C-alpha cells in the first residue's frame, strides 16, 4: 500500500502553463496589432488624400466659382482701368494665376465690319486686348497685344464666340440662364487656361438673336468683356493636413516624360480638375517615414498590451504567492497539530502513568501520595495553561476578549511576579531594575501572561550555564518601557519578521521536542490589544532583547 503524502500539493505545472499561455497570447496579440496598424495606416494613406486634395484646391475653387463671376457685375462695360484693378486683385490673391488677358468685345449688326466672326447679320470682334502679369519684384505690368500676338490667342476668342452664337441661336422668350447653361456657354476650360465671357442679361441675348436674324433692324452695338486666365498648377499651395502620413506631396504632370529616380514605399495620386487636368496631386512616403509613423501609432497599443500582459503576470504571481503562503500555512498548521498533540500527550502520559502506579500499588506511603499528588497537580496545570493560551489567543483574534484595565503599580506587581519566577526557575539568575513614577494602565492578567511567556522563552532557549535574565523598567515623557534581556542562543535577524506569526517556530536544538508556535504571537497580540508595542533585537549565541512600550496616557475610546 502506497503511503499517503502529507505535503501540501502544489501544481506548478499549471502556473508554468499559465505564464507560457499568457506570453504566447501577448506575442500573438502584438503581432496582430502591428499588422492591423500597418493595414490601417495604408488605408488612411489612400483615403485621407481626398481631404488634402480638397483643402489644397479650395483657393482654386473659390477663384473659379466666386472671383471670376465678379466680371459680370460690370455688365460688359469694364474699361482698361477697371480691368487693371481686377487683374491686380486676381494675380496677387491667387498665385497660381500667372497671366490675365482682357478682351474688350463688341457685338454688332454693322455689315461694314470686316473683322471678327460673323453669324448671319451678327458680327463679334474685340477692339483691344490687354495682358497683365506680375514681374519678379511682384510689380504689375500690363501691355496691349499687337496683331501678331493676338493671332496666338484668337482660337480662345473664336471658341468662346462660337459657344455664344450657338446659345443665341437657341434662346427663346421663355429661356432662363441656369447654372448649367452659364457654365456650358460662358466658360471655356482648356488645360492651363480658363476663358470667361461676362454673362449678359436675357434681354440682351434676345436682342442679339434679333440682330442675327433680321437684317432690317437699325445698326446697334453691345459691349462684352472677356478674360482669359493662364493657370500654372504647380503654384497651387499644397496644404498637408496629415504630415504623419504623407512625406512628400507634389503636383506632377499626368503624363510625365521624364524618368524619375525616386522610389517610394507608398504612393497614390488624384487628378486635378478642369484647367488643371494635365496635372495630378501625387502623394509619396518612403519606407523609413512610414515605419516611423507605424511605430508612433503602434506604441500606445503596445503599451496597453504590455500593461495587460504585466497585469496577467501579476495575477499569476499572486496565485503563486498564495499557493506558497497556503503551503507554509499548511506546514505550520501541520507542525502545530503535531506539537500540540505532543504538548497534550506528555502531561496526559505522565498523569496516566501516575494513575496506573497509584491503582496498582497495594499500599501507598505518605511520601508517595504527596509525590503523585504534586505530579498530577503540575501536569494538570500544564494542560490548563495550554488550554488557556489557546482560548485567549482565539478570543483576541475574534475580538471577543474583554479588557479589564486598571492602574498597576509596577514595582509591587513585578516584585510579586519575580518572586513566583524564582520559585518556578530556581536556577535562573534574575536581575531587575524598576524606575518609574507613573502607574501602568493595563489588564494585570493579560500582562502577567505576556511576562510569563517571555520569561519562559528566556529560560527555555538558554544553555544550562547561561540561565540569566535582566529586566529594566523605566519611563520617558510619553511611555513606560520594559526591557527583558537574556543570554540565550539568540535569533537570526532574518527571522525577526516571522517570529511573531502564529504557528511559526524557530528551528533549533531547543525546539525539537515540541512547541506550538503561539508564544510570541500571543505576546504581540496581547501587547497590541492593551495599546502597547513589542520589538525584538537579537544576536546569535549572544542573547535576545525584547522591549515592551506602553503609553502613560490612556486613550479613551
């Protein structure tokens, strides 16, 4: 039959498996978090470009939808001075406009005019053309275009006139100028150029139609203003709202004839609209730049995962510590039961032997009767003291013991106690000194128990030739201090924090035959219960000093 192990079962395999599983989960979570961070960044790289695009071309859209239509406010009667002021505002307010050309357009039914474009009886031509441009010093220059220069831009003029003629031909009394009609007939968008003819009133357009179709109408002339804006897309100010996503944003031709050496880890683009359509907004980021951004995003996630990992490790450590504490408690309780059994068994055995001897003896002398009576009385006292100690300790822990405090005259109290000690331990060399002026407020029964335990330990843990105890009692302004110093075997400093724990026993040659490990724990609980404090100082093979400190002034609860 296999023997039953009395040791506390500690399954460290489960703890190790827990730590390994937590570590694997941490590594896997970190890997997936890194992967998700990379994927999220690449998604943002492709999606956030729209916001940068919208913010960058916002000035161009403002120019196209708000600034250009201001020309129509002049109703075709803008002169060179007004054209100069308007062009100055445009060139300085919108750097991507490099040049402004102004045409003073005339619409007439004069059959004698031999220039421009003719539609039936209607002729459209421009009287003059002005060019406006800023020089390197940001000064505005303007000049009239000559005949040769005008030929280079007649295609833009002709295109706008053809649009106007088509619109005039199809207009009716019920026609309305919708936004779509305006954009279709009075704007002309070519890569690098925006042409705009000021929008006439619908009544003027109907007059143009009548002049076109009815040769009998008297001669009449109307003025229109036309502007051509030369656009340089590369001068658009790029507003990078996401500097952690896009390392480099450029405006590049849609079809680039040059081979570039730039190699980027991530790149994407968006085509520019209308007059900017030959160009695109290109977004680039190198691998080093993206890695830096990934690390910046991943760091908080990693910190969170690390915190969770450490938290789980802490839980594992607490489980491990609890297992070890339970193991120690189990061992202490096991030792306590063994030692308590021994402590009970010894006096019970002595009582049983004495009882058997009395019962089996045919005749008992007076000396034998006295001897057996003394033995039975002593062993019964041992059992009684042990039971009282266990009961008192349990009452203190459960807070059920009552404190019967009174003013104790220490010189008288200690003199009586020391007299009893000398009778109990006649070979103990006892020396004491008492110098106090105040009484000590305490429970005399509990205080006697504390002194009794400390004296018993001093006697028990001292070699036969060093049974010595020195007790000094003195006071300061606030406390009464009681010191008990022996010349015993001493206590290792590493055990100072453990000797006051219940069931703890110092392992030495004096403890081999049993000790329930409650003596010093009992002293500490009783002392603190009465409002005092106990400390220990010891040196191996030299001796031990216990110091009790009690307040003079009693705190009223």
